[in-house]
C-alpha cells in the first residue's frame, strides 16, 4: 500500500468512525494513472451494505462535470462550437430575446435563465420535454454574457437538449457511448440510472439537525429575498429524500449525476491525459476549457464565482492552498471533483451524508495535495 493510499484510507476511516460521514469514496489519478482508490463506511445504514469502489452515489451537481465533458467531446469532433448560437440547433429557445445565447454562455452560466417556473414539481423535472419547453419559454434575467448566475437545473436541460439536437440521441446515450464505455466505467456514471440498477446505489442521509435547528431547515443562512428562491420552488431544493426518489434517480436530469468517485476522477483524468489509451479532448481544447471565461458575483447565490467552460475554477480550500488551474464541480451534500492540468491530478470524493458544506472535501483535497508534494508543509502551493 502506498503512503498516500494509507493516509487517505485512514482519513476516511476516521470520518466514518467519528460519525461525520456514513459512507464515502475517494479516487485520485495522476497523469492518467490511478494513485488512490479508497472507501469506507456503509452505502445503506439499514442493511449494512458496505461501500465498494463501484458503489454509485447520487451527488447532485457533481454530474455537471460529465455534462460539460460530453459537450467538449462533441466540440472536439466539430459537431458544435462554443460560439454557436443555441437557436441554430434549438430554434424555440430564442423566445423572449434569448436568440443571442451561445453554447459558451450556457457553459459559463451566463445564459441568463437560471430559474425554473416556481410551480415546477419534482415530477415535472423528471419530464424532459416539459422542462425543455419551460426553459425555452423563459424570459432572461440579464443580457447573455454580461453576468453569471448558477443555473442549477436549467444548465442540464439546455446543454442536454443541445446535445440531443446535434446528435439525435439523448445525452445519457452520448455519455455512455463516448465516455463511460471507452473509459471502462460503464455502470458507474449516469444521468438517468435504470431502475433495475438502483440496488447498487448508496442511500443518502440528511445529518441530524444541530442545536435548535429544525429538521428540513436546510437553508437557514439564506436571506428571504435571495434570488435563489426565485430560481425554483423549495420542493426542488436537494436533500436526501429528493435524492433517494426512484423517479429522480431514473430520470435524465443532467444538472446532476449518479456516479462513483473513480468514474468521475477517471473522466477528468482523461480530459488531461491518456487513460489506458483514451484521451477525451486535445491539450489545446483543455486550455480553452480551463481559461477564465467569466467571473463576478453570482447573481443567484451572491458569492464570487469564476468559471471556465462548464467548470468552476479553483478549489474549496484556504486561499493559500488553492490552485488557479484546477477545474471542477461540487455538489450539494459535499461531494467534489476536480482536475488540475498543472499537476495532472484528478480527484473525486463521493459520499452519502448530505452535509451543508465542503468540510470533508476540503480536508481530503488538502491531504492529497500535500501527500503528492503539490503543497509544501508550510501551506504554500506549488501548483
């Protein structure tokens, strides 16, 4: 067992033993080669079923990393371009002045349509045609490309419908044909996961409420006038109950994904290097993907945001430990995945305790970067 494998395994065991986590996975690749494959805890507390490297977790927005990868693979083949107007492939999307929205605007969350109708139900978001019709008919919140705001659900429908229009196939099929099968992770990375496979999923859990907090009060820090509450109804805010629903798990909702840590880490590794002979995009495209495309204050959440094409740039760590070349996605519940072209490292952590922060990811990212020599023991980044 390598030293880094041992360190990560010990950290995971400690997180489970302390009750911080129930079950989790970490996968790390470096220059296309696996260097860590660690798991701990149980996938299902009711049965005691253990987490394995192949256990699939619903980790919400971490799936956007796969959605973006599909778009980039198609761009690599010349099927679409980043400055292609969406209306060229999806004419109905141009309603209410959205005809200037490009694929680039979709990828960097500046398209101006971050919200779904406030009467949208969970059943509605599982209906692809209904949601695409609603998004196409939406009025923009701002002029495309002038501001950025997290497109929590709409990102997946817009990107997915673009893919469907240019390929004639659902994005889930393109993901399988172009990414999961070539990378030998078929059965570990999905948008819609067949119901027959749900027995392999980890069961999500909400943490016990702390202090006087009421169960289900997942957003106590958000002001009542936050635009987040204009972006969708409370019923769609992700929690364990939402992520354990059979219809949600089976539906193509490519704003999120069901994945193992190694499937997502392997995919990100293959964007930067060859992984068993497979490389998804060229070095030139990777540079474009990971260059700052837009930055500013997020119009929905109010936080500073920096986007490449389809990926947030930077890591969920202290500024002194950050790497400006890292590209990735975090998910509600605390999962996180990134690749870093400056070091060749791809990392993913998936877990079934739906925490309200990235404390576990921050601890593990820092541990891995130090163990691989990317951060000196004084805390200064070498990236």
